[in-house]
C-alpha cells in the first residue's frame, strides 16, 4: 500500500502546484516559455544537492542518456501544459491530464506485456468522452456550432509526451536506482533550459525582462513551487519502482477533483477570484460531469 500513499501525496502536491502555476502564468508571466525556463533553472538545486544526500551510482551510458532524455521530454510536455494553462481554467487542464492513463495503458500493452480487456476499452472510450466534454467550445458563430478547444489540442500532444516520459521511467527503473534516474532527469531539464537561453536571443531577452518586472514574492513562490513539484516527481518515480504503470495513473486521475475543490474553496473564502477561473454554477456541474465520466473510465482501465 506504500505506493498508494506516495502517488496520492504526489497528486495533492501537484494540485497545489498547478494552481500556483495558473496564477503565475495568467497574471505575472505572460509567456509560458519564459516561466518554463525559470522553473527549469530550479533543477540545479537537486543537481547540486542530491549527490550530498544520496549515492548516485554509475550506470551504463545507454541508461544515462535515457534518464537525461526523460528530463528533456519533461520540458516539452510542460511547455504544452503551461500554454494550455494560460488560456483556460485549471480544472479543465487538470481534467485533460486524464488522457495520460489512456496512453500509459496502451504503452503497458505493447511495452510491458500488460493485458487489455473489453472493460479496459470501454474505460478508454469514457476517458476520451469525459475529457472532450470539458474541452468543447460552443460557438454559435461557427457553422458546426461545436469545435474542440485549443487547450484540448495542446493537452493531447502533452499527454502523448507524458506517456512516453512515464513509460521510459518505468523501463529505466527496471535497471537503475530511483534516485540515480531522478538525478540525471534533473540534469536533462537544467541542460535543456540552459541551451534555450544560450541559443535563442529572444528567450534571453524575455527572461531578463520578466525577472525585472515580476514581484520578488512571486519569484520566491514560484521557486518554492518548483521544489514542491520536484518532490512530487520523485514520489511518483518511487511509486513506479514498486507498482505498475497503470495502477499509479489511476490515483493520479483524482487530480482534477482536487484542483476544482481547491479553486472553489479558495475563491469562496477570499470572496474574490484569487485564482483566475470562469467557473459558474452551470460550468461547475458541466465540468464535474466530465471529470466523473473520465474518472470512471480510468477506473475501468485498471480493472
């Protein structure tokens, strides 16, 4: 049962992290890539301090490169996540994360010889329907009347990269110790954002301007937020080392409910929308319906 507590803790942490990211990207840092570079640089913290706490064992160069690659892929799908988070509400984006269990289930069949049943197939269908329900724009100006939102398109791409990343992690952990893989993944993250700064002049300029304009409190809060995110990432890696890929993702699927509950609670207690959100009573009911449907699908996926 240890893996359940590890994943549940990671899920709660990421729910809080996502809300802080939403505020930062929507209000203070208008450029997702600039914010991504900022939090990516925070990866230097585990790179510097982990070797003083844990033994980073030597590993074959193939696994070293794959571990670094997981960090590079993380930057890719996080950029898509931030881009989606900037243009829509956090519960919608969190709900779109439910696409990941679909991908990991399919990956489990082909990569880890996990079986899939008719019930699993029904679950995949329900996840797709539920996430689409939270991602459809009703626009009377369009002839069709309905079209899938840009966040949905971004998060489909993000879910594909996330699935690749999680599958790689599961594969690497069969041979490599969790702390060693985590260390090299952070090296990959840090190296990627440094290369972006070095190679692209516009990114350097935007990053410098952002640091000047952003309040010091937000910089500190975002840095602390990324440390929380890294903690959740390690907890998830730990869970992968002792549980199956599909079972861990079903616990992660509870994140949308946490996110929506936190937003409603915070905005109600403060009597204003501290967290940017377009939630109305009808929207809440609509989103909860989509979340419930998608969550039921994830449960069926793991049957």
